C-alpha cells in the first residue's frame, strides 16, 4: 500500500507547475490523491476527522469501511509533526500514515523521532527545489 500511495502522490505532484508548488498546494494535492485512493478501494473518505473525545486536532483524512469502522488515517506535512502523531494516535483505525514531502531529507529523517509504533511513514519527492 505504501509504495502505491507514494507512486500516485509523486505522479500528481509531478504535474504541479513548479511556480505553483507551495507547501499548502502540495499538502492539498496529497489529500486529493488520498481521497481518490480511498474511494477507489470502496472506502468512505472523510477529511479533517477528529476523535471528539480528545482535544488533539484533526487528521487530514480517514477511510471508513462502514459507519463504525475506520480502516486508515492520514496526516501530511513537510516533516513529521508531533501534533500529527498525537492526532493519529487518538484515531481508532487499523492503519495510520504520516506523509512527508520536504525536499530536506535530513530534516525529515530527524523528525522520525516523533513516530510511534503503529504509525507508518511515507516520504514523497517534493516538486519544490531543495533550499
């Protein structure tokens, strides 16, 4: 699943004109690709899902099997953010992913410190040139 997601996201990001590739555009493109990915697999995609019992912010997107079963949850940011990990940790889904897209691989690698067991990491190539 991880490699399929990486490939789909990188293909979509490769079509974004360089002059329009900001962090927000990349993040929203990832969300759109994941929405289609979940829908194609028969899951119900729900953006900005937040477990109402906890104060942590929402995850970017979840995929539900039915009205009561969450199968997968996603967050995306240039690097792994502690807030994303906390939010994912509170979502009762079988699979959880953080998608990162910073062109600074060293910074991304350093941020893996925040990962917890059960949360997987997918790094995609960014159309933004490294700084």
